[in-house]
């Protein structure tokens, strides 16, 4: 995919280099277009090095008579990060007097701005009017965050997290838009069943799998609600993913049922505890020399409960197994009423819980596809491909 990154003269300009690195890491071809004032803050050669492509800084360079048109050709997304008040005003008025603003008018793709400025400037009526105009023109606006800015003032004006901005750009640029108009409920992470104030029953799931599915589904145009157990907070998901945080299996069931009620599909990637304690104690239980017996009760079977009333909606479930992977996954497919089971190996070094790789297979009623060892990012894409295929066959 081809992304044009416009960079204007905000103190937050140093974050644009990190953003460019993140986009390149996702396989994007990134070309930077800088305003003249931006080149006074950062040498364009920094962006040349990060992107592997020369930054566009001059409309009248002798090497390229129509640099703005050549840069704009075939672009999948155009984003201005950081966007100063000055650039917001120019873009909203259609002014094209430098490389950045001229490319903005030449592109035929989706456009995005992420403002960054002093809080007093951001609050001005004229700036907010320009932002409203940009939204009316079809720009995606990633609002600034609240905090202390470089000048020392506190308030709303600091550039949004670059990881969030990157996700919004990738969603704008993504070539696969097969989930546009679809609503997905996705679950992630472990649940915790508390015994007392300090002890609990849980598992080592990191949430990476579910987060990757939610992130990449949003890039494909889906409206995603992610129901997340307590996780290690994987990388941000972008501004379009709604996150609902829960702890216990009962809480996950309630939140997932509510999300699925409004969704077209459920992807159940969470590692839900199978049992809970019969008794939950408010205070810490003191250690004694004697043995302690505890009674466990099965938690709600979320997949069975929701898949049993899914109608024409789709349900994708996971089967984490230490042995008999395919056999157990086939049994779960029949028993749970899911449309597809993602079978993955746990209990082995390098794959499964808390690792970035999985050893997995796709199990459907019409067959099994062994995937072997695969990154969770690639597995997420495969799962979404299968989801789109199921919809096309429906």
C-alpha cells in the first residue's frame, strides 16, 4: 500500500519519524511531504532514511516537474501528522502553496489529519471551524490528547498516540475492505475468578490474538467491539474500536452477549476460565499448616449459549489444546454450534499463550486446513479471510 505522510512545523514533528517507521513496518510504501517550515525543524534526510524514499519538500525542483502529481498517483491514504493550525486552515480552504498542501489536493484517496498545537490555539473558534470543515470534506480527524504540551501549558492539544494514528491510517489505506458495513464482537485475554482479596484462578493468555483480530478487522472496515479480559495491554487498536474491559467469566458473558446482540459475527478468542470458586472471600485467607479443600463450579459456556441463538450470524471459536488438536477441535465444532474452530497448540515452547506465534489449524464442517507455525498477526488475517468467505457462501 502507498501512504503519503504530510509533516508540518509542530514541535511534535519528531513523532512523525516514529509514525513513518511503524507504517513501513506494516509493509507500507511511505513518502513524506514536508512544509518549508517543517524542514527548518527536522532535516528531510531523517525521513529519507526512515522511509527509504526521498521526502518531497519543493514544488519546483528540477528533478521532478510534477512532483505533487507523481507523488499523489496511486496513493491509498494521505495523512498530515502533525497538523498545525496553519495547515488545518490551508487544507480547509483548499490553499495549495507548498508540497504538502498541493499533494493534498492532488490525491484521490482518503485523507486524515492529526492536529497538534498549544491548547489555547486548539480551543480557538476559527481552528474548530476549520476542523469541522475538514470533516465535512471527508477528512478523518484524529483529535489531540489532553496533557502538558512542549510549551508547558496543560490542556487539549498534544498529538494523539502515534500507534493509534498508525492504526487509523492503515484502516484508511487498507486494500481489503471486505468487512465494510459489518459489525464484529471480538473477545480477548484471560478471565480471572477470584478466591479472596489476593488469590485467583486464571491463565497466562496475553490477549495478543484477540487484539490482532480486532485491529485488523477494523482496518478492513468493520465496526468492532472488543471485550477484553485483564491483559498486558497490547498495542493500541485505533480510534474506531470500542473496548469493554471485564474480569470474570460472568462479566465476559454479559458484555459479549450485549455486543453480539448488535453484531453480525462473534470471534471468541478469549481464554475464559472453565471454573470459578463456590465461595469468594472479601479478605485475604491466612495460610495454615493444614490442607485446604476448595470446590469449583463450571463457569457459563459462552460459545454454547450464544451460538445456540445465533440465527444467521456467524460464530468463530478457538480450541486451545495440549494434545489431539484436530480431533478435539472437530468435537468442539459439533458440540458448540460454531461455524469455524481455530485450533491452536498450547503447552509448547514458542507458541500459544503469551507468544507472538501460534501452531494452528482451521477446522470447518467441510474440512481441515493445517497452518503449522504462524504469527498471530498472519493468523488474524487468515481468520478474517475465512470470515469473509463464510459470508460470501451464505
